C-alpha cells in the first residue's frame, strides 16, 4: 500500500500549511487471541520483534467517546499512555465511532475515579505496562491507518469490520515528513497559537479563546511525566504536570493522589464537554484564526491530528515531545510540577510563587504562566 493512503486529515478539512506527506516509521501487529503476540516491525513488515502479548481478545465494538466523531474510519483515533483507540466506522446509534481499544495491563480493570473510555468487550488487553512501548515511544499518530492481515495479505479495515478471535491487526505508524520545531500557545484570551518551523517560518493557525488557569486530575497522568503528552485525540491534548516516579509509574490511587495536568481543547468540543457550564480552569480552549477553518479545529493538524505523539526519552530530550512554560514573558523553563487540583496555579501569581518556591525555583511572579510551548523531537530513532 502506498504512503499516499496513510493518514491525512478529517474529511472536508482544509489543512492549509499542514498538508503533509507521511513517512512510515514502523508497524504494530496484534494477534487478537489469548497469548497472541504484540509485535513491532521497523522495516514495513519484513521482520518483527515481540514487545508483549494479548491477555484477553476483543469480541465486539464499543460506542466511541464524543470526539471520535471527528476521526476517519479505519484509523487510530486516540493515543494515550493508558491505551490506544481505533475507529472502525460510525456507530449505529450516533455519529461517534464504533471503536476498538488496545489496553495496557494496569487498565484491564478501570482504577477508582477513572473518568475515561471503558472498552469492555471492545478491548484488546495486553501485558504491556502503561507508559511504555506502544503506549509511549512506539505509539502511533492520530490518523494512522489500521489493516487486517489475512493469508499473507493486508487490507484496510472497513466500516463493516467486527473483531473476531484470531484476527491479526496491523497499524502502519507514520509521521509527517516535515514537522515544526515547536507549537507556542500564548496563555491569554486572544493569544496566538503558532507553529514554528525555524528560520522565520511561522504559521499562526489558531487563537486562544480561554487561557488555562490551573491544573487538575486527569487519568493516568501519574504514568506520564512532567511536561509529557498524556493523551491526544481529535478533541484534546492532555499534558501531565505529575512525575512518573523516576520511570516507575504508579497506579492511580484515590488515597494517594498521583494525577495532575491540564488540557488543550478545540472550541466546539470544549463547549460540548462543558455542557453550558462555561470554560474549565484546567482547559485551554483554542479556536480557528482563519475563516477557511470555520468548521473548527477538531480533528485537524497540527494539534488534533497527525503531528503529536507520546514519544519521550528522559535521557535524550532531543528525541522527545515536551511542554515548557514561560512565566511573566521570561525565558522558557520546565513545566511546573504539581499533583492534584489547583485551579489557579498558572494565573494566580501568589499560588505559582508558593509552588515554585517549594521546588527550589522561587522568584517574584507578576502575572503567572504567560505562554506554553510544545517542543517537537529534533531527531527521530
């Protein structure tokens, strides 16, 4: 299958400067049976390396989460350190997708206070730890295609596909051939959202409708690491402010909180999620800057389709996606670490001062966090 068939943007979306050709990096193959291998191929399927196995196969599809309506059939529609979601086709009862999920071992049963999508019979459950392997540095990108392998050939799964025990699924992991150096988000109402390719090539593709004011508890951020991407789907980017305990993630525990982070959401999805209650303090809401994208940013690059990944290598930041902050329009610095709920952490100078002082980074703060930026990897393995 040619690379031109891999990925792309949601139907009807004008990608503008982010229209891209993709480069395949690897493939993920999963045998949907108890003990079935989870494998990765770096050479388009000529050789495979086992990275885990299936503990429970999928036998059904599930109704998708709200933002899955902006994903394409037969593609990856969500990536997270605690699971991957594949949209097969539209569900019978709504515009949301009919989904399959690939689940790490810690989330075979949802933890207490879990607020995310629960796969049930639509889950392919694995023995791979959350925040590792295909749930981290080997994770796919939004929009990557999903194939079914049978008798030595592969075909893209269609809307009529239903999982059966013994099926073999293949995800073709591909990234844009050209990616920005960073995405900068000015943390104020009307702030610019910029994709910077270096050399003066900068695109303003969105505006901030509502700044992010603080942090809250988001699923599996204790498996993620400070400044790392926890979740990406057509309606969200979740970034962790919680540590992953020196590379040893801890299970979400209601008696010893491990979660902390914030979200970036496109305006239409944010409105539906808020259900009339107004913007949430832990969410930055962004909207189109161009009339060409009047339909919204949901399911569009570079934030909500095709460009972001979970990749993070603590010993080599040049190979990582990582979020930084700017306080009082000063120099870029690591994101503040915080576990739990603190709605005013970013925009209350005194709150931010206290937390920074506790972390040995004390200074007088006049405004708070005035900008965020997501750095892209300088190198790819």
